[in-house]
């Protein structure tokens, strides 16, 4: 038993679990930018997550430069476009993994070259490997 019958330990354990759960939930949240130009770029990126096209290739038709879109993403989502896209990819891969796809297939679907790259991406964004994540989710 983690608390060992000590009330202070029980409260500390509850606080730590709450922090872990809160951190995991926040690491997977995706905020869309409010600005229409940035939303258009976000939609283009989400439509083809496997593309390796840089932001400069996604801004055409948005009415803004790549630099303006970068500034909008940072202001409105709290992260750079690159970081935002990594989180979108990780969330999409997570959904595919939960549906039964292999790590390799989920990674390929979101633009990663293979199993190692998929696991590394997932660990960078989520904080643990897919296997560890799903082990904790099933407990």
C-alpha cells in the first residue's frame, strides 16, 4: 500500500496521481488557432498528416506568409507550428494505436519513417513509449 496508513502519505499520493493524470491529459490537448488564415493552414496539415511539406508549402491560399502563420500559431496556441503539428500527429497516432494499428502502421500514417521514429516521436510528445502509455491506460 502506497500510503502505509499514514494520512499525510495518502494525501501526497493522491496529489501526485492527480498531477500525473493532469500532465498526461494536457500533453495531448490540441488547440486550433482562431485566426482564419492559421486555421486554413491547420486544416491543410491535418488533411494529410503523412506529408513532410514545410509550413511554406502549406500557406498558399491562406493570405499570410509562413512567418505570419508561425507568429499566429505561437500567439493563439501557445506553441510553434512545428510543435503543434507534432502533437496533432501524436494524437492521431494514439487513436490509430488504440484502434489496433501497430506502432509502425500508426507512425507511417502520420509521416514517420518506421517503428523507431514513431516510438521516438511518441515519447518526445507524450513523455513515454506507446507500450508504456497503453500499459498505464489499462490499469
